[in-house]
C-alpha cells in the first residue's frame, strides 16, 4: 500500500564539484518501520572545513534504501567523539538501536583515513568497524563503501551504494539546438561524467556485466545504430548497422552476446549477436512488434515485449543450444500495456512499465507467485532498472515538464527523486557490482 | 551526413512553417516541406489543373501538400481519409521514379521508448506498404522511426499526443 502522505524533505542541495550540475534528492515518501540509526558527524580535526561530510553521505545512502531512518543531528547530543567510550545507557534510554561513530583524518598530502564503528546500543557491542585510506577525490566513494558495510552488517544483504548509474540527458541550448548526452554518475547521482555526446537521439544504454562498457543506440548517422563504448577509454565501436532498426541492446550475463532488435527481415524481431564471431541468431518470428529483450540471469531465456496478442505484453522465450526456440509464453495479463522488462539480479522479479487508468507506472511481477504490484503512481513512468542487489529500482519519471530520475524500493515503500537541474534526464540503468572488492 | 543535414534543415523548415516566408529558393532540403507560397519548383516539369502551373508538390491545393498522417494510440492503422493522401503521394512517386522520400514514424511520449521506436517504424511501414501496392519502387522509400524522440507538440495531453502520433512524408527531391 502506498501511503497517501507525501513528505517532501530536501535532504541536501550540493554542487557536484566535477560537473557543477546541481542535484537535489527529494525523499518523496518516508517509510514507516524503517530502522532508526544515529550517524554521528565524523570527527575532523583539520584547520579548514572537512573536505566531505562523510556522515551526511552515509545518512543519505541509508535513507534512500528505505530500510533505515537516520536520526537528525539534534537527537544525537552530546555528540559522541571518536576514540571515546560510548555511553550505552544514555542512548539506550533514548531508544536508539544502532549508532555509527567515525572520524576523518588527514595523513598527508591528499591522503585521508576514514574510520568508523557501528554499535548495537541494546547489546552494548560493536558490530563492525573499519579503517579505510582514501583521497579527496575518492572520499564520496569511501563513504559509499562505509554505507555498504553498515547495510550488509544490519540487513545481511550486500549494499549497492558504491555503484554507478548511466542515463541519457537532453539539453536544449538558447538557439533550440538539442544535445544528447550519455552520462554515468555515482548511484546517488553525484560525480556525473558525460561519456558520449550527439546532436541526434541516444537511447537504451545497457551495461556490460563487468561494468566496463555500455551498449547504446545512437542516431548520430541519421538512423538507429548500435554501439559499444568503453567507459575507460571512451572508444566506441559500431556493432550493428543493418537496414531498419538496430535497437534495444542487452548484454548477455556472460558478456559475450548482445540481444537486440532488428527489422532487417521486415518487422521488429529479436536476435542474438555473438560479439566474437558476429554470428546472428534470430529468436522471434512474428508479424507483431517484438522488442526490448532482457536476459534471465542464467542466460538461457529472454523476456521481451510483444504486441502479438493485440496489446504490448511481456513474453518469455527459452533459448536452446541448437538455436531453435521454444514458443514464447505470455507472462503478463493485468492491463492492456506491459512493456520494457527489467529482470532482478537473481531472476525472481520482473519490473516493467504498466498502464492503468491513471497512466504509465512501474510495476513488478513476482515470477514465483505471479503477483503483480504497481510501485509508482506518477502518470509517465518508464525505463525501470534494478540495483545490483535487487533491492531498489531506478526509473525515469516526469516532474514539472522535465524528465527526472526516481527510485523506489522493490517493496514500494521508499520513494525518492533525483532531480538534475539541467535538461531532461531519462533512461537510467544501474551498473552491476563493479568488482569483487 | 547528407541525411543528417537534411533532417536538420527539415527541422529548421518546420520551425518556420506558417510564417509565409518570402519566396525561398527551393533546394533539396527545403523542398521536403510544402510551404504555401513558396516558389514553384520547375524541376519535374509536371503541371496540374486548377491554374497552378509547376510541380504539384508545390501546389497548396494538391493533396500532395499534406505530408503528415496521424494515428490512434498504439495503432498503426491508416484512416480512410489519410489513405487518399497517401494514394496521391504514391501516384506522384510512381510517376516520378527518380523522386525519393523518407517516411518518418513517430509516437507520443507515453509508454516505453524502445517499444515506441518499433511502433513508429510499423506506422511508417504501414504507409510504405500502401505506396508499394500502388507501384512505388522500394528504392524510392526510406523508413526511419524516431519513436517518441521528436515530438512536434510538447504538451502532456491528448491534444499534443494526437499531433505526435504521426508519419511524416519527407521529399528529398533529388
């Protein structure tokens, strides 16, 4: 059940140093039953102001997950100091369950150490504690790593705060010229980097499973063609330029193949392109629209959008070794529009764009019990993508005539918007876990 | 590159539609959009009745001056009225095998972007199919879908959505 009450709390307004893009994160719906946690400001003994507010970054991360409710600073008085014993009875009397105490120290030119301890107040014990060396440019990343450690300790699930998102931004200049940017940023929207720009549309960014490449559609030569670009070197390679559509790329879980939509054989059909041999395998054979393939994590079936039944719905097709495919089976039956599947990392849930009387929303289908839950209630939501730990969905929404990114927890309880101040933002896609750190 | 320039100039020209601009030199780019009042393009040497001499593409009273057909939501069915427009273009193209067009398919902003790309293409192909049936050669028609990426109306309501669910017939005039 979505709560009617919407509290708009502007958590913070910061200017991201690298891009100067202003970003606000609005918690559009607070969560009942979230675990209260006190995150004391990190002790800093430098002459100037601390280079980052580590505690604020951690608090924002944990809050966005919907699982935690960081307490306001006023409720954490007197502030516990790093290195001093914690007065458990005092905090216990205030019904605080968990507390994070930490410090940020400068150890040398551009060398910093972030230390923290997570305490269970009720038990009077430390649950975890780490010391992480860092640099100024990495302090936000280090803070996200601390958030991941706290999240994992308290929920038993891996945190996804130290990950990235890719998305497309459309900026219109004064003369009305549009510029399409493919950007990547930290999962909280900070540290935006534009990796590709075109005056023509860019669509459908898709991460390679190792997080090093993005596949996308670019109209830069006047029509849709598929590219794969290295994030590190920025070198882009055209991988599909058949006549007609070259769209909807999706890397296979092993990264060796790309599912895609081509219309070279008469109408939009799904194919699988082997990126090494360039062998092309056709998956669908139907006069209807077949597009938006998404891989199941085992790489043995695809879920895609088709209007073969008269309206767009999701179908699942098993891929067999011989290249002969089983008949696709319809997965969605609620409503006359279910499209653009995103599959959860463990393959248990499918997020999609679902239409009901109030518009187009993000819904999630539980593949075990086939129960469909509508998670959002804005009129024009699209492009869902799961966080790599499967707990959150980022999607594109619309606010005051502008494209914005928003997030919802998969239980539908936590909602927030990431608002970029410049341009229309669309088609977010969450990175995989970057490495095994 | 040429297509891109062409598209850009078509976009530019669509901005000034209705401005009754002073007679402009029809070139390969601006010939794409019919503009009432633009000078007659004599290159094809065709004439129509009704007192208009010159290429019927430039006759504001010709059905050829209508270059956009519209669709219902999630539909690629061509209306009876629009069939007549398409038929007029098909007849012209069949009689002018050196003239080429681009059929640009578009959708409204609702729903999913990639599905809309496929839907825009199906709309353009529906128009293409009608033209091929009337003897237009395959090589005269290029189909491109922009899905919801190039709206002409920017509102978030049915009035705008209706205008955006369209196929544009663009003459490249070469």
